[in-house]
C-alpha cells in the first residue's frame, strides 16, 4: 500500500504528510518575507528587503505544487482504501 509505512510508533503515516509540511513551510517563508518588507517600509527603508517579485512567485508556486501533491496523495490513498480489489 502506498504511504502506509509504519513510523516509530508502529502506526501508519498519512500519505502526503511530507508534501503538506513542505507546503506549509513555503507559505511561512512567504509570509515572513511580507512581514519583513512591511517592517522595513514602516521604518523608512527606501528599498524593501526580501525575495523580490520573482522570488515571491517561485515560493508561492512551490507551495501550491506541494499542496496539490499532498491532496492527490491523500485522494489516491483514500481511493485505494475504499477499493482494495484494484491494488496491484
């Protein structure tokens, strides 16, 4: 079964958990960049520090791709659990 490897506690892990954690980390990096830029502007900086437009786009793009991957992994596991006769 895909994604059902036991972890240290002996219980099966949820599929897509690593992808979801990666997505959350990317979203937190984006939010931290926004906060850092806002603080710099409020304190009078002429140029905001941070990732820039392309960097922000790439971080959000990776977050969305990882989130979609996590959703698809969970859907695939749910479909495999509900229909065990189609497993190879």
